[in-house]
């Protein structure tokens, strides 16, 4: 089936028609016509390259009660994504070629987005010895991003070796920056609010110290480094300094860190418990500024589904993490576009082009021009809707945005010319 | 009064004063009576839901409820369905289905009473949650200060010890501030939370500088295990720098009192001769605890006093 998309504003520009044929963009121009093509009226809609998430927890294998590759893929497609990186902290851990190939195959079977497995850096995420990174790189899953996410690769010697080793196959280590000795029992951002609430603090310095160490290591060994979910103003400063020195470092920020603050912890509702924790308003402003000026390269969701019993309990016992795939674009529109910090071209850069480059995905994050793969999303920036967790495609309900009115609506998503979402509904 | 007592900030100045005045009325009404019982809460059910061992606090609440003629259910996490993994929410809904009018909760997790209050229709009283708050302890401390010194406005209170991990300190800072007292917190810098600067209290690292000006010295329990996490080098050094002994007690003003929420580590934060001196209110605090908790239950469940 070929598709003729009429009157879409590519990257927010003037309306044009796009002809999608055989999985690729065949033509872009005014008043295109094509016999036999399905016509999609995209008047008023913005077209962006399909979004790429560097940081998704799909929970399969191991916690299929919280999410599966299929339900997570559906949530991703509905959020406008055409590729998601599936984090390695599954059960079993994705630390072998066998597990990453299993996840990759499940993604292919679901067929809603390209599921790109992330490989664990260390065996069992234990931080003791390297997993077989080369085997994962050479597997059918062609892993390029390696991360112990959920845990920091805290041992500096091991981190150095990991950074060096993955150079052989153009890999990158994505660090969950958290000095574990500074965050024992930590429950929320350490500051005025943790003091008042009597919850053990997670100091900003525990993140910043690891980022500072790792940018120095990356420079020393000439390796590429990616920092997961940057959450503090200090981290943005260190990254800015490192980039100015020529360190090959990239970084991501989550939608929730662009919007929410530690004030959300006041009611002790664990839906707002996340790692790294929600920070202060000053941090939120610094993260937005860092994303706007490119110090932070990408928005990544850290979509973290959790079963009800892991969230409907005491704060200290609750698991950290929140849903993100289906609202990510809306949060970015709310915090970055409507504030004038990014235009739609900037959104495409931070949510598609740069994350695809970091993950070395050749078919994603491409310009919407003839000859390119037809991975794209159409959104209605004028729409507004209140988030209802029960209406989400994710198997879990732990959305921190419940009841919040957010702008924008994903109308359609195309994966290599095949609509995975049409009229806001998943097509499979 | 709000429906729940979850933290000291739930009480404004008139509410807090009402609790203290009601406790005084109750105490007066029961003084000299053979049967220490009022019929006020007959037919009402109070559940003591205790996830932490604290016999003294549980007994204090139990006595308070029984003296108001309420039915009391003690629900301890040990030996019940709770220890078999039942969630706090399921337990709360079960207790409510059994007809509880108020739940008194003690829990090791900060915020558990707040969550409980969002799940049940009855009143919730926080009897200590993690390192967050213990509001009835602060009320009984305020009651004790007022009984001894005759006022709270302008009273200078030194709170000394492990402020970082102390729910008693958090509740006292808030409540004493509400009632017009001036609080100075004293501890080694490691035992203050980052963010203590936002509290309505002075902060000092020097006990000897604070003592001469204090009307009240409130010593907090310090667990010797804290030194294993390097909060201080040794119990001996802690007690030398921050313990209240007879030498330090001697610099206090004539009417100054010494308080401790218990249980005490004699020889650690407080010397035995200080704990047993005439300045010490430690035994009164226990007795006042029952009156104050009666007042709280009465006001939450029974309405304003006639
Ligand atoms: Zn992480």
C-alpha cells in the first residue's frame, strides 16, 4: 500500500505533500497525486522523522506482567517512535548474544517499532567483569549501545576498559551516573524537601562526580561516552565543559526531568519515585537550557513500567521509574516548543536525528526527502488532552502525568512506509 | 482541626493550643478519680496499627483510647497477615471493613500515614513514621514544657542529637515554632540533613555555647551504630562533645528543664545523674503522653469539647 500524505508541515515548515512508496519517501512537493495511493489529509499536522528512544525498559524477558516487547512497542508507536533501545536489566539480563537476539526477534514479531537491544556492560549487571560485548555486537541484534542501566559502572578501572573495548565495533557505553556509596538507601533528591519529608537524600554530587570522572576517562582513552538521564544543573555544566574540551560525549534527558520537580514527592505517592530522582526547579531550567543549546543531545524516555503492587506501597519500598513513551513528545512540546526553546526542527534533531546517530541506526533519524526510508510521525500540535493512565497502551499504569492536560497528539506513525498508528490508533 | 494528624504542620496555632488545653482539661477531670475513664468515645473503634516495635507508644495510645471508652484493636505487623506480605493498602481496607473509626499507625517508612489517609475514610494518627514525624510526641513535649514553665511563647528550646534521623526533631521544630518557641538544633554537622537551613530553627554545632541561654534542653536518642557509617568517630567522642552530663547541666539557668523522648542511651547522649535529676521531665513526659493522645483522639473523633 502506498500513501499520499497531503499538506503536512515538515519540521513545522510550509505545507507539502509526501508520497510514500515501497517503504520509502518517493516524492515531496506541492499538489502531488498518485493513483491507487491511500490519501491522508495532514492539513495542520507537523511531520517529523520517526522518533528514536535511547532508553526504554520493555521488561521482557522476566516481568511480562509489567510490560512486554509487544505492549511497549505499541506504546512507543503511539508516542511517535519508530525505534526504541531496550535496556538490558531484564531477567535474565541481556548480557549474552542469546538474550539480545531474543529481544530483537520479539521486536521484529511485534512489528510496531524497531526494537534495538542494549547489551549489559558487565555480567549480570554486577559491575565485576565485562560481558561478551563483542558477541552481542556481532549478533543479529547488532548491539552498539551498552549499559548497566539501573546500576552505575562504578569501578573506574572497569569503566575505562569498557570504554576502550567497545571502540573495536564503534560501540558506546551509556552510563547510569550514580556513585553508589553516596546513594545508599536514597529515596529522593537531597535538599530542602528531603529534609522535611524525612526521606533519604540522593545528592546531585553523586551523579556529577561520575560524569566528571567518565568524561576524563573517555578523553584519556579516546572513546565515545553517553550519559543516561542527566538530571542536575551541575551535570549540564560538566558536559558543557567536556564538549568544549573536545570530549566525545553525548547525553540524554528524560521528559519527566524536563517537567517535574521534587515537589511532586510531597504527597508520598510513589508514582513520582524515579532514579535519578526529580530535582529542583533550577535543575529543570538548566536541563531545558542544556537541551536547547545542544549540550544535551537527546530526549530519552527511561520508560519504566511497574506492576501495581510495586507502586501502590510505601515510598521506600516502591520501585523507581515511570512511564514515558506515550507522553514524551507532548512533554517536549510543552516544555521546549511552547516555551520557545526549540522549534520543530530542533525537536526532530533531539528526538530522532541525534539519538539515531548515537545508536548508529542508519535507517532512522533521516531527513524527510525522496529516497529516504519512510519513518515518520504526524502530530497535531493544536490538540490538547488530559492524560488517562487507564487509556494507555502500556501494560502498566504508573504515569506521573495522570490528570494533567498536555498539548499535542500523535495522529500517525509510519515505520518504513507502513502505518503503525493511524488516526491516533495502533494498527496492530 | 483537620481530619487526620499526619504531621505537626497539620496543626495551626489555635488547633495546637486546643489540643494542649483539652489535654489539661482531661487531666483535671481524671485527677483524684478512682476510675480513670471518660465515656466520650463509647462505641467507637480505634486501631493501633504498628509496623515497628514500640511498646511504650502503643501502650500510651491504647491507654488513651481505653480511657475514652473506645474499643481498641492492636494490630501488630508481627504474627499477622502483614508479615505474610499483605500490602499496607490491603491491610488498611481490611481494617476499615471491620469498622475502624481511627487508625493509629507506626511505620518504619516515611510517609506511610499519608498514604494510609488517602485510602481510608476514617481518621489517621501518625504515631511515628520513619525519619519523618512523630506529632503526638511533639504535642506531649509542648504540653510538658508549658506545664513546667507556664508558657511556650519565647521559650528557648535546644534540641540536641541525631536531627538527621529523628522524627521527634522534625515534629518538634514545626510545632514549637507554631506555638511561638525559639528552637536551636545542636548536633555534629553530619547529623543535620542537607536542607536544614530551610527549617524555622537556628543551627549550632556547639552545645556549650547554646546551653547557657536554653530554657529547655531536649536530648535525642543517638544510636551508637551511627558511628559505623562515620557520622561520628566514636561513642566516646560523641558523648564528650554532645552528651549532657552534670558538668554541662550546671551551666543551665535555674528553671531550665531537661527532656528526652526515650528510650534513653544512658552514658551516651545523657548521663544517668542528669536523667534522674529534678530538672528531668522524662517521667512526666510519659504520663503527659496519655493525656495528650486522649485529647487528640477526642478532638479527631468526638468533636470540640463542650
Ligand atoms: Zn538509569
